[in-house]
C-alpha cells in the first residue's frame, strides 16, 4: 500500500491527470484507462455478416418450381375451370399460401423480388378465377393484393392485368361505368403496352357498348386492334386467364361481344368468320359457348332476325355446358339470349330454348353461380349500373369499388 501511495504521489508530481492514471485511488470514481478500440471490422466478422445477409429460407429451385406450377394452372384452366376435377382454384390458393409463408422469412433481394412477382401473379389469377365463379368481393381482394405486391417491385404488366380483372368484375355485376373507369385507369398507366389490348377490348369497349356509346366502343376496339398489329402477339386464341398479352383471335372474340351490345350483326358475323377456325380448334368449351351465344344474340337482334338459327345455337350451348366446366359469363349470356328473343316467345324455337334454359338453370352448379352475381338485362339504366332482371338474384349484395385506387 505504501508503494502505491508513493507511485500516486510521483504521478501527481509529474502532472498526470487522474483519469489517465493506471491506478485508482480510494474513493476515486474515475475508471481505469481503457485503450480505444479500433474503428475497423475484423475481416472474419465481415465474412460472417455476408453469409447472414444472403441467407434464405427459400431454395433457389423453389422459385422456378412455383412459376411452373402457376403456368400449369393457367394452361389447364380453359379445359377444367376453377372448380373442375383438377381443383385449380384450391391448388392456386395452396400455392398462394406457400408463397406467403416464404415471404414471411428472409431472402436476398434477388430471390425476394422473384417471389413477389410470382406471388402477385398467383393472386391475380385467383382474382380472375373468383370473377368466373361469381365471387366478386373476393375477386376485388385478390386483385388489390396483386396490385400491391406488383407495384412494390415495379411489375407494370401484372398491375395492368389486375386492373383488367377489376373491370371484368364490375362488368359482370352490371356496373358498366365502374368497369369503364377501371379499364381506362389501367390503360393510362401505359397506353402503348401490349397489356392495354385487353384493357381496351375486354374492359373499355364492352363496358361502353353496354352504355350505348357506339363511337367510344368502336374507338376502343380500333385501339386494341392497332396495338395488336404493332406488337408481336400470338395469332391464335390465347387462354383467357393467361397473364400475357391477348392474341389476335382473343381480341376479336371480345370485339364481337361489344358489337352484340351495339346490335351490329354484320360486324359480329364478320369477326366471327375471322376467328371461327381458332375457336373450333380451341380446348376451351366455354370460349366456343360464348362465341355461339354472342352470334345467337346478334342473329336475334339484327334487322333481319334468324330466330331458328339463333335458338339452335343456344340449345347447343346448353347441351355442351351440361357436363363441362362452367363459368359465370356463359350463364349470364345464355339468359341474355332469352331476353333478346322475348318478343318471339310465341314461336316454337324460342319456347323450346326458354324451357331448356329453365331446366338447365335449376341444376346445382348453375344455381350456385347465379346466386352470387347479378344477371344482365339487355338495356342498362342511364347510370351505367344494371339491376338484376329476374327474381333469382335481386337481393344479392354486390361490391364494386366506387373509384379506382390511386395509380402506382
């Protein structure tokens, strides 16, 4: 202790500050001197940090496997529908849940972006399936999710596609003003993008035709055809649920629906003649049914009605739809045909179609679809929203967003 005191005394005489003294005196609160740590990382720690940051709960092969699974669902959809034997809607939901589980973990940026892309597209596909099944509120939820995920990674193609599905959902609820708005908002994101083809012809043109806007309908169809010529799109009938651009035949098939509402029978038959080979070769039963129903309605509505031929086409659709996959639009257009032919109900052909339609409509799967969505009478109200016209769906609650969400 004596030596420590002498040392402290010597240090004090030399003017060494207490905080630098290597020895603490009794009662001194100043800590002993600690050498300053180096500002640099240890290279070993840097190497370990890189391993941690690039760690992933997602194997590299998992992402292309998920993409392939989604492509298979899209390819099978035309022949099986959302609730057929392959249970495509249930499988797509399972894929969505799996992708969400992965996204709750950690991935490097490249993996995470790829996961966001396939997850957003899976939600977009589910949104379209929900429209076909008449589940419009669910369709809006899936579409909003797809847009949110796709917007975060700048996937404009998926964002525009989901806008088209929102337009389609509004259209099948009879909300034609909203349908046109959703389509126009999607087009505004990138008017020259090939995804705008679908928005013009499936969204804007058909919604405007239901509001008797002849000039607007023709302009929208023309814009779709112009984009089709300027982009290298397929010539054939692309799957309705494909997230790629519309092919030529798919575009013309949708144009037919617009001209039906305008009662332009000549245009309907001209376009139908152009795509008849593609439709006949298609694996999609409901595509053939929709084109036949459009042609039948045009034959009834034209200046020179061909009632017999129209009702034969309608009867053929009902027979074909008895066992194959079924979607909401086939059900609605079958009833549109009956309404269009109402003034000829005293003819045998129309009575037979009416009775066959009534029997078909009592089957469980048709009743299920009709209970979830409004049917569409031929003449919309000035507001652009068409109320249901036959007593089976008058009290069905429907949900159409009042206005599109802010553009990404």
